[in-house]
C-alpha cells in the first residue's frame, strides 16, 4: 500500500464518488451551470461570497484543524461550505476518551451524524427567493436519482431553508435546526444540486485522500488569500495511507480547473498537465453510488425503519463530531499520537 500525503478531507457521513465518470449522460440540460468569464475561460464554481475574501484563521472541526474564512458570524470552508461558530472551536477539543473515562460536558463542536433520518430531508423556500423553479428542479433530480425524499416543512425542527444570499453556499450534513442554503440570482439549477449535495453530507471531490494520483495544484496561479482552499494534511503535519480508488472528474462536487484563479490560468490540472471540464448538469453515477451507500434504499422496510448506512472500507466519515476512517470493518482516528482504533458508544468515541 503506497504511502502518500493525506490531503485535507473532511467528508461528513457520506462516501465521495469513486469513478472517473463520463460527462455525457446527465438528465438536466439547462445551461451548464453558473459561469464566470475569466480571461476567456468559463469557470464553474460555487462561492458564498464571490466578491470578497474574508479573514483566514484556523479552527478545529471533527478533531482536525482546518483553515476557514470568517463572514457574518459563520465560517466558510473551501468557498461555499458553511460552519457555524458552535460547530467549531478555536483550540483543540478532546473528542476521544479512554475506556472508563467520563466525558466532561462541553460544546458539541459538530457532534452530529450529519445524516438525515429516514432518508427524509425537510425544506422550506423563502418567499422572496427569485427563480424558485431551480430549487424544485434540483429537488426532483435528487429524488429521481437517489432514495432521498424532500418534504416541505410544516413544524419539523430540522430543515433546509433556501434563501437569497451573496452567492451559492450550504452547511454540510444535517446540523440541527434551520440551516440555510443561500442562492444568489446567478446560482443555477446545477449549482443548487451541488449545494443540496453538501446539505445531505457531501464534501468536495478534489479533496479526496488520493487526489495526488489524479490532479496537481498549481499554487502559482491561485488568487492571493485563497490558497487555504487547497490546504493539505501535509501542511498541518499529518501523513496517511492511500486506501481509496479513483477521483471522479464527473462528480457534481468537483472543482473546476480554474477555481480561485488569479490570472485565468488553471489552478488544478490532471497529472499530465491537461485541464478538464466539470459539469453542473446532474449527479454522476459515482455521486449516486456514494449517496445511496449513505442513504440505503431499504429505509421503508418493515422492522427496519432507519437502517445503518453502508460504510466502505478505506473511506473517511465524520460521525458524532469526529473524522474517522473505516478500515477492515473497524473505526480508526488519526490523532496527535498516530492512528488508533476507536469505537462509538452512546454517541461518544472511545479508544479501544
């Protein structure tokens, strides 16, 4: 098993796409996503604040240190993923305990499974949101491809709220309570599908553990102040093993070759130096495979109203507030003293 640098991967309770999918077979045929023209290149990218760069700082989420931008009481990670301040900490928080140890009362720091129970996502749409049809179309696409159901909220506590914002952004996974997906007028149906992907637990495809096998990051072309969007575990002093298979260039969660470019030149290329197209037309087969392992289709079977997701060996997940690796059907956490086996009991992680 080849030793590689472990890239900054914070997937919520989800499996990232694992096939180099074709870009030719998607059902939604609208314009190929929200595009910005930079030096003649069409760029597909979701940004919470397209015209601003916030102050960058390090916070701790799911037991790992990550760089984020600060905006309006929230933190933003990798351009469009929102983290509320009660989900993170500015200093390390103990999230794994020794057997027999009593965990002290503390803030949750993202202590949530990230999974929507019973494969059901409740939602509401702000009456003031323009072009609400893009939301309806995006929801229909998700329902046609996955076992998820989207139900208009009545009095449910946990729900997605589609509302107007400066750009396209979402929280990752179910965080509890009302959670916004913000959409500016320029966010298309495809961008909305992408943001729903975050809301149900998906992170960006180019952040996979094995990305060095497939892509190169050209920091000389990255806009000043946005370099943190490509930060790796190597930058934080971590190493790790390669366990996963292929990066999915067809994933709707994939960055484009020109993301965060300062000069119209590519920031991400394939390892052979060539650029690649991204799409915002619909979920790739890899996206569907990943989300269906997280939300199994047998949810409604008698006696099994809320089955456990299928955890794939070699994939990382964020469960009960901790980023853990599934390996040989056990859980492992990479902390200060290396990789150790852990287990979950009453929503608290313990070392074996």
